[in-house]
C-alpha cells in the first residue's frame, strides 16, 4: 500500500488549525488527525489516575500505560483514552490547565509521535491532514505540503474565547501567550515553523479563504 499524502498544519493555539485542517480534509476526501487532542487525552487519563502533572518523572512513568485511539473522520473526529470517549472532557478547564506541562515531557512526546506516525502510515484514505505544533518539523518532516498557520494575538484570543465561551478575552490572551512560551521553548519538539512550510496569516481571512488556499497548494503538488 502506498503512503498517504500528508498535509501538515502547524501553528500556535487559536490560529484556527482545527477548523482549517478539518475543512481541508473534508474538501479533499482526506482523513484528519488532531494531535493536540492526543496530548489532552493523555492529560485527562493521568489526572484520572491522580498523577501530579507537574512531576515530569511521574508523568513519564505513568504515560506509557495510557491507551489512546484517535478517530480520523474529519466530519466526526473522536478521541478515546483507556476505552472512554473523552472528546468533551479534554476541552474542559481542568485538562486545559494541565496539558502544557504534560506535553513538554520528552517521554510523552516520544510516545505520541510514534503513535501519530503509525496512524498516518495506517491511513486508509488517499491522504491525511495532520494538525499540531510539531507535525512538519518532527512528526512528518517529509510531508509534501506543510502549513504554518498564524494570527495576531487579539484574533487568536477572540477565537479561543468564542470556542470556550469565556468572557475574559484578556485572560484568554494571557493564557495563550503562556502556552506559546511553553510550546516554543520546550526541549522536545518545540513549536517552530518547519523548513519548507508556507506561512498563512489568518487574522483577516475567513475560514473558507484559508481552506481554499491550502487546497490550492495541495492540488499544485499532487
């Protein structure tokens, strides 16, 4: 079986990666993988186990026992941890508050990068759109299309507040900035623009425009 065509979509929180990646996958008939949901699912499972997420050694020891299964249907993506559908739970405040320290642990990143690559390799569709923060740089550096999606801080905060129902946009902006610092400075697979990636600033673009731009890039390469 030939390898699927990979579209890597990276960028900071609130840049519109999820909506964009799902839209591109649906337009092209590709599968879809949300790697951020995988880190959140591991975090949820560790919290259920009572693991101190601030203790990197404890996280590294407990993480290998967590079973993560990601659905790849862009129309109805799912994520299971230890047999439980945690699609809703992983978006809660508790997981959001603890996911960054978990995601910085090299052992966790190693486990999930391996799992992500196996999902990509086993994809039954012709292609797969994979979104995250280290897809083009680490998970799939040979992806024929690599996107780095950005937006200005105000736009990102407004989008994330709309997603979560938060009313404190300033607080949301501060939270995103803190997450950016953690993601960009971690030792393992930091958030960075991958070599060969195309940067798209979505600040003043609608979702349909961003999706159309990426679909056009894919069609040029395929």
